[in-house]
């Protein structure tokens, strides 16, 4: 009896949450998303973590600084774990991208090959920001790192590729991966 009463209420809440997700996305996604700034910000999600890891490794080798070399491995591990979790969830959740579900309302200039939930770009960006913040513990590292991660997330909505909930899930997975890999690297690289 309780199940019968609770089920419609939860369905209404889910529908409201879905509508809120789409409404927020519609407010951000323009009819003609052509900003090169947001396109480049979106594209930076893969280049920035790799560049940071290469820079950390290069400095570690040149300065004979084992700690920086370990930081490079931690960065790669964090992004790798985050990507693996994100791609696994995409395959299991199988959520259609908004540009395909709402083709007359959400606009995108480029096709997307994978599913929507969670955002891989947000996952990687937040894994990178969290790892950098945990490694260097300075506000002038944390603020730009998280601002960049938030910008990557915003760019994915601007381009019509993701719902806000995709980005929130990606941010949580990426942040969690950063904390997990920081803890693991402390155990591995004593």
C-alpha cells in the first residue's frame, strides 16, 4: 500500500528534476553555439592534465626531484581512474545526449559519439583540479584549477552536449578519484 502511494510521488519528483535539468540547459545553450572560447575550454579537458603530468615529470627528472615525479604518476592515475569510472557509467546508464533527445530545443555544432551520463570532460577536469589542489595546497593553485574545471563543465552545456546532472556526477566522480588516488599515492610512494 505504501509503495503504491510513494511510487507516483517519486515519479513526479524525477520528472520535475528532469525538467529542471533541461530548463537549466536551455538557459545556457544558445541557438547558435559558436563561441571559440567555450569550444577551446571544452577541448582543454584532455590536453591540460596531460601537459601538467608531462611538466611534473620533466621537472622531476631535470631537478632529480622524486616527489615531482610521483606527483606526475598521481596525476595520471587520478585521471585514469576517473576516466575508467566515467566510461563504465556511460555504458551502464546509457543516457541519450540532450542534442539528440531534444533536437529542436538544444543546439550543437558537432556530433557526439558516446552517451551523456556522466560527463567525461567534467570528470577529468575535476580529477585534475582536485589532484593539483591536494598536491600543492595553495589557494593560488586551487582557485584557478577549480575555475578551469567549472569552465570546462559550463562549456559542455553551452555546446549542448550535457545536462547539468551529467556535469554534477562528473564533478563528484572526478573529485572522488582525486582524493582516492592522492591517498593511494601516499601509500605507494612513501
